[in-house]
C-alpha cells in the first residue's frame, strides 16, 4: 500500500522544520551552559563568549579581553609567541598546551578545547 504523496511530503517538511528548531534550541542551550559555566568560573563577559561561539579563537578572544599581547601570554604560559600565533590561527594543540594556556588566561581548560 502506498501513501498519499502529498501527505508524505507534508510530513517530511514538518519533520525537517522540527529538526531545525531542535538544532537551534540545542545551540542555544549549549551557548547558555557555556555562558553560565564560564561566567561562574572566569567572569568573562557575554561578548567574549559570543566571539568564541561565532568561531573566533578562544585563546585570542580571552587574551585580548585580558589585554595581553601574544608575547605576554607566552611569558606567562611558557609557550613561544609564534606558537600562540599559530594556535590563534587554528593550529591544533594538545591538552598539555591547553592546560598551560588556561592557567595563564585564568579560564577553564574546557573553554579552550
């Protein structure tokens, strides 16, 4: 037995619309959870968290908020400034580096990973 194609199409559209709404809600919940967690632990303003949410490098966003140069962050973390520059441009880094950066920036490691 085949169903009414118009009904099937209508249901598919409704499912796609619902999935889009769920995805939007999940993003909002993730952002809010990050805001609450980050503000409780680091007191970062919402605009910094929004920059990170939009895809800005978390290291760069927090470093600039803290009014630090890459050289200053390098001195505090023990990581060379040119390595910090590469990280801010998107180079992957390990947990050891994330811990050093999070300590120097006074943020939870989870914010940087």
